[in-house]
C-alpha cells in the first residue's frame, strides 16, 4: 500500500460526498435568502442562525464519529438490530438531548444579549420556542441521516469517517434552516392561538 493509493482511495470515497456538500450549501443559501418573513417575524433570529447551524455540525458530527468508532471496534453492528442496538439508541438520544439543550442555551444568550447591545430581539419565550421546535425537528432528521450514512457506507466498504463530515455539514445546513422556518411558523401559530 503506497501513499498514492491511500490518497486516491480517500479522494474516491470522499469526493462524491464533498460535491454533494457543495451543492447542499448552495441550496441552504437559497433557503436562508428566502427566510425574510421568518427573520422579520422573530427579530434577532439571524444572530442565532450561525450558532444553531454550528451546534448541528458539532453535535451530529460527534454522533457520526462515535458510531464510526463503534463500528470499527465492533461495539455496534451496521444494522438497527442486534446487540449494539441499545448503545445506538442511547447515543442518538444523548446527541438529540445535547442538541436541544445547546440550542436553548444559544437562544437564551441571544435573547439576553441583543437588548443589552441595543438591538431588537424577540422575547426569550419566542426564542426558546423556536430553538426547541427547530432543534427537535433538525435533530430527528439528522440522527436518521447520520445513522444511515454511517451504516450504509460501512456496509459498502467505505470508511464512515470519510462520509460523516460532509454529510453532517450538508444535512445540518439544509435541515437546520428548514427546521428554523417551520419552527418560526409553528411558534407564531401557537402564539396566535394563545
């Protein structure tokens, strides 16, 4: 095995995912540019967007790394059944919990910091509601995407570590922004009911 063969194999495995990631980034940008109504409805939401997306990448990137390591060590099998299923669900629920709590923290900081800086901001309750709904929606989808990418890649002989980063980045941006749009609408709808 030469350095060249390892490099060629790495690029061959990762290049399609990186290409999809670039395309996904463009789609995520289009979603963000179409969020004017949501950004106007929740003053200060634009400040939360980068933190929200970074949290998705960090939390679910770690989930993918944990699953990949578990597969390499034989602690988890590349299916949803078997001995590792309990470990798999605990890791997924743990990641979802960290994602929700981190999103609530970021929203709380924004709700408190923006008025201090003299910037318009939605109420802490609105920020918390948007963060909660968006984190749950994005977390559920990203958990499924990460598990599918890691398991399918592993079963096809591709190192999941080559796939996790670009897949989480792309899916996190796409589903993170889409979940923010849905969350703003759900929280607005609930506010109208109350």
